[in-house]
């Protein structure tokens, strides 16, 4: 069974979803289980996920979490603050790279 293509997702991901729908469904179920396992509110979860993506140096994940955060009403200032907080943990180069990735979306 092919999943419908989501316009907000990168084309490569849409292709993966179409080819491996059970894997995508299992991934989403895991995400839902992790979300339901703890007491963090939605905004905090989104900011934590952004921080993890920044720390892992995952540009695509940073972009995805910034897009989702903006849709959820999280301000650009709050998002950039996560990048600033990363400076002392992952260092200037990694944190600044993430800030530029966020800025790509926040300025458009």
C-alpha cells in the first residue's frame, strides 16, 4: 500500500515512504510512544528535539524541527536561543552552523 505524498516533506523522504510504508509507520509509532512516555509539554519536546538535532549535526532534522516549531507557534527568538545554548556544549562551529540552518528557514 503506497502512502500519499506529503508536500511538506522532502521528495527523498516521500519516495522512501512510498517504498517502505511499514518502516515509516513503525518509526511514527515509536515516536508516538516516546512522546506519550513522559511529562514534557509539546513546546518543550519540540525544543529538546531541535537541540538533539543540533548536537547531532543533522541539518535536515534541524530544518524539520524548525518548520514544525514555527507551525506550533514557537518564535524565531526561542529557536535561535536553542542554537545559542548549544555553543558551550558542542562548540562554536557546530552551533553556528545550526544557527545558519535555522536562519535559512526563519528569514524566508
